[in-house]
C-alpha cells in the first residue's frame, strides 16, 4: 500500500467475499498489533475505482471460533491502514416471523450477551467511557441498505442484534427468552466488534444474513451448519454486488459523529498514563493527549 493511501471501506466477513470479479491490484498485509495478530492477513485491492480492504473474521478456512476471534487486533489493524468505515457481514438467526431465511437485516441496535471476550482497547492505566447509545453508524447503515436494495436483496432496516457467546446454537428456552426481550436477530460475532470500532472512531454497520429461524420456530427445522452455509453461499453474489454498489455511492467525507467518538470519552489525567499504554494506544488517542513528559 502506498503511504497515506486512503482505503474507502473495509469488509469483515467470510473469505468468499474476496473472490469477486473486478477486484484488482491486491496486496496482503500480514500485520502485528499491540493486541496480537489479526484473524488473517488483510487483503487490500481496488474495486469500482476505490481502495477496499477485506478481513476474514474467522481466519482463512474458518478455523477460529467466535470467542477466539481477536477482535481488538482486527479493528486495530484496520485502523493502522487508515480505514474509516467498516461493514461487518454476519450470519444470524431470525427471532421474528417477518425476518425470513434469505433476507438481509441492517440492524440499528445491539445487545451484548457474550461473557468471555475483551470488550475494550482501554485499561492498563487509561480509562475511556465511549458512548454507544446508537451502536451502528446511521449514515453508513443507510448507505448499506440502499446498496442492498439496488442489488435486489430483501432488506429489513432496523432491529436489535443480540450477540451470544457460541460456538453452540441457542436452546429453545434461550431463543424464546430473546424473543420475549424484543430481540430481532441472533448471532455470535457482532459484539464486541461494533464497540471496538466506535472506540477506534470508525463508522460501523452490519449486513446480517438471515440463515434460519433459530430454534423457536416449531414449524421449521432446527438450525444446522449445513443450513447456514447453504444460505450464505446463496447470498454471496448479492453481498458482492452490494459492496460494489456501496463503493460507487459512498461519500468521500464523513459527516457523522463516529470520527470524534473519543473526544469526550477519555477521563484519565494524561500525567498518570503509563508510557507503555500511551504508546500502545497512540494510534487511537494520540490526537487528544498533550505531548508525553520527557
């Protein structure tokens, strides 16, 4: 990648998205971050005249469980490539009758029901309280919805995405409880990805592919890996076309608040931040901190 080259968009999802016609001038970036290595080398290339990055969330060949994904390294690595916008492509189960298998949801809310994942870049002497009332960028979500509709997808805008730990699927009791709570779709990878993107001041939206009715729907077969793969494979071309549409129409400059999310979130007195922490997080917070004391 050339110095200061701007990447318009990053896609985090399955490796199948990379193999799209028209992706040219590709480069693999095998990066290291203060939080370890990303799930896979990041592939950058040119598509529709724009620079785009792709990251296989579960690694090449899908060998990393949802809880084992190094979400912090993934987001940090994309940030180090100067990415400003991310679209997460996720498989999900539907908790609503009207969100049917094969449909795609662009959610507007997120419920984190995971238990065993690092959820923040902060700690080790530096505290930040990021605002997440609206966990997905509304501007980017609107562009994603438009791109999906132009690709011919059946799209639902809005709904709450509950993220569970996995890797097992839900019990019927859990699935019915999530429905009683008003959740719309259930998956295993949206959190903490969305929250880390917000801490990194990156726009984040989700293209959630409904693969099944989870296990609450008594007239449908219980969710299986075969079912998930079948729907995802069927939707791959739609997702690829939506990415092309998005790159054609995405404005160059951001007008949302995502790019200044940390401006009022840092609470620690800069004088007491350990030098190691300051160095590790300089990519995220350097612009907000005075020069370190000599």
